[in-house]
C-alpha cells in the first residue's frame, strides 16, 4: 500500500480535501481484509515527507506505526512499491498510474489486475482495479518531464508561480560560474528554486536575474541510442539556437559535462555535431536541426509507421516533428519531449491524468 497516496485521497473517509489524513489507512486496511481475508499480510510504505504533511494530532500514531514496524518509509514510496510488486508478484494499493515510472517498469501495463484503487459503495470502502492502462510514449515523457523538473530543480509545473519561472530566461552573474561564462545572455538549462521561491543557478547557486520571456519552448531529450537511458533534457527556446556536442560549447549543450549521466557512446558524437533551433512558423513553432559536418553523421528517423531512416547530409537542415528522432553518430538519440506547457494557450492547464482528488497530475496534451 502506498500510504501517502491513501492519506491524500479525498474519496476515503474521513472525506474531504485539504491535508492528508492518516486515519484513511483504517478504511483501506478494512477493505483489504474483506477482500483477501482477515490474515492477509499488507505492507505499508510511505513517502518520508508524509510525516510533515499530516496534521500534528496524527503524528503520534504515525510514529507508533513506524516504531512497531507496521509501516516503512522511503524517500519516495513508488519505486520501492513497484520493485516489491514486480519481484514478489504482489498487489499494489494506490490510485496512481505511475506514469513517470513506466519506462523502468514496463510490466505495469500488463498487470492491471494487480493494481487496486478504491470506491465508496454504500458508505463502505471497496478495493477495485485502479484502471491501469497502456499510455502513449509522449504521455510518459510528459510525466518524466514533470518529475525531472521537480527533482533536482524543485519546480512544480502545477504551481502557477513556478510556471512563470519556467517562462522566463535567467542570467547568472556568478563570478566563477562556468555556465555564466559559456552562456552570458541567459542560461540554457532550467534554474533551481529554493523552498522560499528564490531562483538560483543550477551550477553555482548564485541568485539569478530575470532576462526576458522565453517565448515558445520545447523540451528536448538526449538518450543513449542502444540502451534508451536518458542522458539529459534541456529547453529549446524560440530564436535561441543551441549547439549539441562534446566539450565546453558557447551556446551549447556539452554531452561530456561531468554532471550528466555518461555513456561510452558519446565519443561518437562530434565536438560540434548538431545545431537545433526553434522558430516561429505559420502552423506554430517548429524545431529545425542542422548537421554541422559531423564525423559520424546524423540519421533522421520519422515517427510515421514504415518510414525509412535517412542520413542528413552535412549542412543539411531538417524539421523535427513531435514523433521524430535524430540519431547522432549512431550513438545518441535526440527527440522532443511531450511537454508543451509554456505557450500562451497553455496558461489554463487541463487536468489530464487526475489520480485522485487531492493531488491531480496536471498535464497538457
Ligand atoms: Zn552560475
């Protein structure tokens, strides 16, 4: 059982949104025993942050549950929960769709009957399949995106104040900051927020100054072509070309930067391999890519079924669609992430994958 998810559910007695209630554990435990028998073992895992989120009055019980071993804590419960469910063939009690973990746990879509949510029927809580379904890759990408902004950048895309931070350019004036040196006009990656809302440089922690609106933004993902492991995500802003390659690049993303996940494949990427740009176009902003005469070449893979990959000639430009990918040196893949929550029309974010009353996952199609 994902205790944090249960405690936040406004549909479990005691009903009502607001703060998470530890008392909701009782109704779910009761429903579990009615479904699987009074002696059926139930492992309860909670996010470490839950203790600070529940009301003061429920903390003694929280501590008692922890002390007695009836509950375990994890930095975030989901990965631990899914690991146990996968390795031991257990049921999962949670209203979550686990979108951001689908890549690590591809078995989820085929095990929908083992994921249990809840309904209130005639005043009694019953467990029922939570409705796990297969989801398109773009939707998974958006969920991973929201997660990756939250950690390490502490940006919550559900928070309008945080969205405003994402919609601006930010300049670092840190005296010894390498990124400030490479990117003097504005940073090419996301800033980091403090709990108090201060906007800091992700490299040197200096306070940043706002440097105008970003305009349209798309998020790009670079992965290892063989394993699919993500190496880096970065924003591509309108009329701000970004160079992709290896080594310290002015206005560029260095795939060899020590803070990135390293892959031996990166050696096949040229120092100045690809120029990416986002420009205004009649049908909406579009991404163009130019191979800068790379040693090992760039291959365009169109997203349409049956499309044949073709090499991009040196200096040649290609428009990158939402479902297309570029292979650099047959080593790394570049594609557009699903996210689009920066354009003006996205200011009112629809709730696409609402998991439960209290904590909707706001995503934009
Ligand atoms: Zn800096």
